[in-house]
C-alpha cells in the first residue's frame, strides 16, 4: 500500500572509487550535523530561560501561560534536535560503511 521513498540513498549513489574529497565532504556533513544539534540545544535552553523568567514575573499574572508554552517548546526542541541528529548520523554511517566496502572490493 505505502512505498518507502529512499531519496537519501538515491542522491548519494556512488559508482566510482571514493577519493579524499568525498571523505572530506562526509566529514563536513558530520560536523554540520553536530553543529545543528548544538543550535537546537542552545535554542532550547534560551526558551527554557525565557519560560522561567515569564513564570517569575509577579506583576504580569495574565501571561504566565506564555512561560508554560516556552518551557513546553523547549522540551519539544530538544527532542526534535536529538531525533534529527541520530537520523542523519545513522544515514551517514550507512553511507560510510557502503563506501568502505565498495572501496575495499575494488
């Protein structure tokens, strides 16, 4: 009924021998993935601090909901960042293992 579309594998289908430039590109992608996880974490911490600040404001009782929303978004951002990090990491590791076996066979 449903078919799985493997776009990532189709884009990086490699039939030539892997050269240094390709390995360096994979390393840059890995570093960009780590940098993106850190950006999600940083944004989440800022949302958490903002939410705590809104909850501490005693003069503005009618916007306490905004603090709760910010704290909830903070938790969602951490989860989304971690999930995306591991998905990309697994795809890169799969590609690494494919390229290493193809290189060793040639």
